[in-house]
C-alpha cells in the first residue's frame, strides 16, 4: 500500500478564502449591475403615443402615466432637450408593424418642424411600425 498525503488547511486560511470569494462575488454583482445600466442607456424613457405634430408642453397618456392624453414626437424631443428623458420609444398600439402610424409634418394643424435634438438620445423603434 502506498502512503497517502493529505493537505491540511488551517481555519484562518479557509476564512480568508471564503471572505475573498464573497468579496469577489460582490464586486462581480456590482459590475454586472453597472454594466446593465450602461447597456440599457440607464435613462428615462418617454413613449410617443400620438401621430400628431403638436406641442402643448405635456407628454401624457398611456404608457407614460394614467392621464388620457397624448405624447407627440415633438413633445418627446422637447423632453429630451430639457433633460427629462433620454430614450424615446413608440407605443405599439399606435405604431404597430401591421398598420404603422405616420407622423404628418406638413398638415395644416401642425406647429411646424420638429425641434432640433440638442442632447444625446436613443430612439428605440424596435417592435413598432416606425
């Protein structure tokens, strides 16, 4: 029979290893959380739910809040420029792939051109008919 060799690790060494492992897991979790915010933009979304081209200085209506009103692209751009939002997306029931909504920039009831975008912005039209 061959003699076997056993390695003994003292309790302080095991404790240090466990503390190190817990710290590494905590740092990894923090990194993942921060990376998730960075990839998602970490910003506030505003949802365009109207095809109108008006600006009444209020971006309301589902899914932005409980009010039954509208949020136009014009108003959403104003919110981004004012620092109130970072991401503009489009409400699927209004801008569906089957019947895409059209924002008319030349009708008689418009206030004119869309405002210039003066800040970094993400316009997210995935899963919508825009």
